[in-house]
């Protein structure tokens, strides 16, 4: 092992990384910083929709910035998972299927049974039926390919993640070869140029091109590569400052190319930060991160229930207290009853494809 690689290994296997909780560090242990990143992602979405609930759309781009943080985090964590588990592509696909689809399908069933509007926050109070092809597109998470509206607002981002999963095992191979950072950077630039070309060809905005999030996901791959090469020298407080600047930049310029640049900046900087040491903050971020998928998919449904479906005679403080209670309880219950069993089943089935 080269001296630089030995130094990086020593940094990444320090006790502060070993004792923390959450998703895995690149070389063992758990990363509190990745819990922090995922927590801020889901909290930004929740912040955005809470303002929209009361008719304030000023912070709309905050929610989109949270989704971009999810893209970076997901790509990075799955690259770490591919390295740690040494799974085949089929094993990877099976595990991701059982991680994503069970709760997604449960959300779709809830929307259909309770007739929950897709966008209940800004006055859209009536459920709209678009046919069984619409249901199938959402159940398969291909509505960005079919042009079908999402059955619940948060579902819009999941097709992009699922499509990213298909390519990630092959991107992982590139990331493990000689000069991987240069190759991934070149791939990101090539994807951006292709998106520009397609947008010009079809005379449409960049974000109407299905490939638009590719540079955002590749930013997480860059972070994965640099975790082995960069010393962790910056205080974790600057990571929070970076997330704030990232969000403000996207609010300032609501364009796909701004997303690409800001995501790349976060991906390149993420390996530089020391692990979060505060045990209380680490425990809070760990819990938020653990149940973040349930929070992400469930909060719109709970907002509809507490602030739209309940009769107006119920006082607002009671509605708010009920919402906070359900926002804590429902993701925990859905994790125990749906997500966790799905994860175990996915691992069990994938283990048969050795």
C-alpha cells in the first residue's frame, strides 16, 4: 500500500468513525456525516412542503435541493455497498428492488384507497383518476418515461433513482479502475453536453430530458473515489454551512446546470470533513436518516390527513400536534412492518444468486 493510501486508510478508520451509527464508512465503521447529509435532505423537503401547506411557495426550491442531496447521498452509499458486499449486478438489483418498491407500493395503495390528491398542499383537494396505465407507471416507477403524473408528489424523484440503479454496477467498475476521478468527471461532462444537445434538438428545458440528474448522481461517485485519497481536515460545522450555501445557490438560480455544478461541489468537498463527534446530534441524525424514506413518502399523506381531511372545526394546534405525532410514529411503524422485512427478504433472495 502506498503511503498516501495508508494515510487515507488511517483517517477513515479512526475511532470517531468506528463508534458512530448510520450508514457505512468506506473502510469500516459508520459515518455520522452521511446520516447528517441524508437528514438535511429529508428535512429540506419537509420544510418546503410545510410552507406550501400554508400557501407559501417562496421556499419551493429548498425541497428540490433536498432531493439533489438525496441523489448525491444515494450514489455514494450504494457505491460503498457495492464495494463492501462484492455483490453481482443481479444481487444488487434484487436488493434495491426490495428496498424501494414495498413502501412505494404501500404509498400508492394508500393514495388509491383514501383517494388522496397527488398535490394536496396548494389547494388541490380533489383526487383525480388517470386510468390503470397511470397506476402501472407509478407502481413500476417509470412515470418519467411514460409522461404519467405521479400519484403522490414525492414519487416524482424515485424513477430517476431506480434508473440510476441500473447503471451503478457498471459505474462502480469504472470507479475502481486507473484514474477513476478523471474518468467519472469526463463522464459527467459528457452527460451534461448530451443533455444540452438533446434539449436543443427537442427545443425543451434541460430538466425535461430524462438524463438530467446524471451529473448529480455522479457527484456521489466522485465523493466515493475521493474518500480514499483526501484527508479529513475540515470541521463538520462547515459541512452544514456547505449545505446551506448549496441550497441558496439552487434557490438563486433554478436551472439544471446550477444543480450539476452545486452537486459536483458537494461531492468533491464531502470527503474533506471530519466525522461528527457530538453523540446527541449523531443519535438524532441517525434516527432521522434511518426513517427518512418513510418520512419522505409519508409526510404528504399525513399533511393531507391532518390539515385537509379532518373537519375544519378541529383547532389548528391540535392538527399540528397530531401531525408531529404521526410524522414520528408512521415512519417507524412502516419501517418495522414494510421496509425492514423487505430488506431482509431482498438479502435472502439475493444470496441465492451467488
